[in-house]
C-alpha cells in the first residue's frame, strides 16, 4: 500500500471526525446563543474571556509545541525507536506542564489588568470584571490542554489519528453539557465549567492509545537532554509565530470593543467558526494527515515525493475552497438565523462578518499545507517572517477600517484577515522556490475561480427566486451551485484519492 493512498484514507478519516466535531460545535453554539439571545453582551464577555487562555494553550502546549514536536518525534521513531521517542515526549511534556502552570498563575494574578488594558478596553467596567473572572476560571482547562495537546501530537507522530480526531468532539460534548446542566445552576460561569469538563474529556479519550503504542512516562526534567534542546531550538521560532497569530486574535477583539457595536465580538467568533467548517474539513484534515509523512520524507531526503504530495494537496484545496467560499457566501444568510436563533439585525451582522471571512478561506487552506511543509523541513523561520507581515497588515487594515467605516463594525475587522491570504501567497512562493522542482497550481486556481462564478451566481439566484422557505431555498441553491462546480474542478477532486 503506497503512502499516498494511506494519506487519502487518513485525511478522509480525520475529515469525518472533524465533521462530527463541527456538527456538535454548531449544536453547542446554537444552544448557547438561544440561552443568551436577549443578552448578546454576555456572549461578548464569554468569548472575550477565552482569549488569553487560548493564547497560552496555543503558545505553550498546542499549536506551537505540537507542530514543532511532530517532525522531531517522527524522526526519533524512524531513527531511534519508540522507547527513545517516549522518553523525549515525557521530557517535553514535563517542561510544558511546568511552564504552562507558572504562566497561568501570573495570568490569574494580573487578569484584571490584562483585560482592562489589552483585551477589551472598550467594554464597560462591569463587563471587564466579569471577563477577568471567567478568564481565571478558564485557566484550569489550559493547564489540562498543556498535556492533552502534546498527547495528540505524539499519537499523530505514531501515525495514529483516530482518537486524536475524536478528542475535539469530546471537548464539544463537555461544553454542551455545561450549557445545558451547569448554566441553569451557575449562570454564565457554567459555560466555563463546561469548557473545563470538555478539556478533561479531550485528554481522557486519548489515553488508551498511549498505552497501545508502549507509552512510558519518564519523571525527569533535564534541560541538557539533546532531544529536548533540539525541540526547544525548533520551538523558539514556532513560539514567536504562534504568538503573532494569537496577537491577531487579541487585536481582533480589541478593535471590536472599540466599535461600541453590541455583538461585534460574538459575530467575529461565530463568523470565523462558520468559515472554519470547510477549512477544517479540507485544509486542516489533509495537512494534519500529511505532516508525519512529510516529516518522514524530509528525514529520508525524498524531496520529489515531498514536492509531489504538497502540489497535489494544494491543487485539491485551491480548486475546492474558492467555489465553496462563493457558494456559502451566496446562501448563508437564512442558515445563520436558523442556526443561532438571533433576531434579524444580529443575524445580518454575523452573515456579513462570515462573508468577509470567506474571502480568506483559500488562504487559510494554503497556509495549513505551506506552514507544515516548512516545519517538516525543520525550517521554522519562514512561517515566522510571514506572520510578522500578516500581523502588521491586519492591524493596519483593521484600524483603518474601524476609523473610516466604524458604522460597519465587525465585518470590516473580519475583512482585515485578507492579510492571511497575502501571508499564504508569500509562504507558497517561498516554499516553491526551496523545492528542487517548482510547485505548479495555477490551473487549479483558474478552474476554482470559474467554478466560483458559475456556482455562486446559481446559488444566489435560486435562493432568491425559488418560492418556499428561506432556509430551504438557500440549501437548494447551495446544493445546485455546488453540483455545477463539480465538472469544472473534477480533475482536481480526483487527486484527493491519490494523495
């Protein structure tokens, strides 16, 4: 069985579980939004309170360490064996837990000052007090994730994807339980208790697979250990890269608080979540499945296979995501109102914010592959250079947007994520230049644009002019629009099975 057919099957498996996770995520958000449909300001508070704990998770134990750690652990598994790999895992996990816990204590102490000056300075004093309280509670889940994120990375390095793919589903189940059971008892704090429960389930569901692969914990912390030093060397630029990405999230809500628009923070969170559905099912699923294999290709100097895998994945993602964005933008409005239960004004705000985010869907998908390709090559500086460019562009476009078009609010801030598309193009160009052969994807881009025009226009016209309920006509329009796209991009779709 060749590697590419394995990657195709793995990508489909991960996408299936990500799809289940997204269904549960929308169920969770639908439940929560209906609880607070008349108190949108409380939703803004809850979403803002997640910011700093999410930054801590992403920097220390999640995306930063995991993406740097998978290539290194794959290398250990390939060259030194599983026992040495688990010893390395233990040392990295011990350090991650201690650092996460220490920083969490500092954030707990200074939470109010952080909220007042860096997170949502435009909120009222009462809202800021509540944001700080919820943020402190949320740090418990962050400490749990400091281990769970690494467990996920280690299992993926062992080419095991089933339970790591199931873990986010368990996280959503915990949050749904919190919304239904804890909120009536504890109020808005119950949502955070649900987050903590979800984090515990996220870790617990993966533990059986650890022992299947011979996991053995080493209770030591030796900063002079060669593998740990190598992990830290790879981590430093990745840490700065993720720091830049998380600063964008903080800047997003900071700018939203300055608009004075109720629901701005929530519409940005929900709009981003909607855009992330196709991005996760396609970009994240394929990139997650590919990283261990790309790392193995790099460690064995199989650069032709490395380039071929990247080119096929990019052609699939570009050809699919451009028309998907157009079709979704055409029919999303009535679906937003049906999913979240808000009144017309809030639903319209979420709709336009989502449409602004959909402009960047292809950029996000390209970024998933390009960034992981550099980490597989152990070249973490290129993603760092790119995110510095993106951060500067986002803050500049976002600040200019709320200065000149403050009345529009959240959609202007979402549009500032066009910076991500520019970053992705730069990453792709740099990656192509570093390959022994150029990466060619222009035909996929052209086909995707043609499909987007035909599919998007069809979806919009059917949604507007077919008689019947708005939700039904929107769904019919999106389905028919999508079907019209298929023949145009069919040759790229077939590549999915050849990854």
